[in-house]
C-alpha cells in the first residue's frame, strides 16, 4: 500500500513539474506575449548625424502591429523615438495636439530639405501625413517640421503600447527608419 501511495505521489509531482496537468495550457497561453512581441515602451535612441534627407513617409497595417516607415536618400545615422506628453513644431515650438491617448515622438537626425534649402519631403497636409483612420493602433501621423538638420514626426496612438524601431538599408544609397507599434500588450 505504501508503495502505491509513493508511486502515485511521484507521478503527480512529475506531471506537475512538467506542466502538463490540467490548466497548464491556459496558464501558458495567458502569460505568453501577444503575437510573440517582447518589445517595451521605453525610448529608443541612436546618435549620429548624416547628409541623408527625408524623401517619404509610409504606413501599413500588419496582423499584430501598425507600421510607419520614413524613407531617406542616404544612410540614417541617428534617431530618437519615445512617448511624450506633448508635441511641438520644429523651430517655432508651437504646440501640436494630436488625436490618440498616447503620443509617440519621432526625431530623425536628417533634414527634409537639401543643401540648397529645397524641400525633399513636403507633405500637402502636415497634420495628416497619411490616412490612418481605419488602423487599429495609429490615430494620426503628423509632420512637425525640419530645422537645423533634424526632422520631427508625431504619431498619435490609441494607448501607450509596445513599439520597436530599426533601420533598413538599401537598395543603393537609401535607408528606412521603421517604427512598429503593437496592437496591444
């Protein structure tokens, strides 16, 4: 009898230790990151200056996140992406209110004009650079201006959600700053 109890207890402990008992799947699924996303919401920054210029801004929707891409002619060297409490225009410092419950500021260490002062990126509607009205996370994309070799963008999002930034290079002498914001935590 004592051997049966010991064997049963050992079997229960083995099943519990492997996490294959009842409810183990529910616990694992509840603690798994959304879409495998392990990003956070802290500032992401690299330093450096460049002769690259901004040429375009694009946005897209993906299964787990919304994406903003800033195209540059040349190699990007520095950027600063972070949640802020308010947006201000470059050079003038005017407050720019955006829609959304959280504000993600994107500063690119590259101008939106060439060495002669001619704009290389000049959107028709600065406060609504792209139409993101049907996106799950993005509420508004605004161009805050370009001054003294840096350009700023405001991204209104529905909540302070995880984001990631990275740079893609090529083809040729081009690069792209990519900002992904998750649909949820």
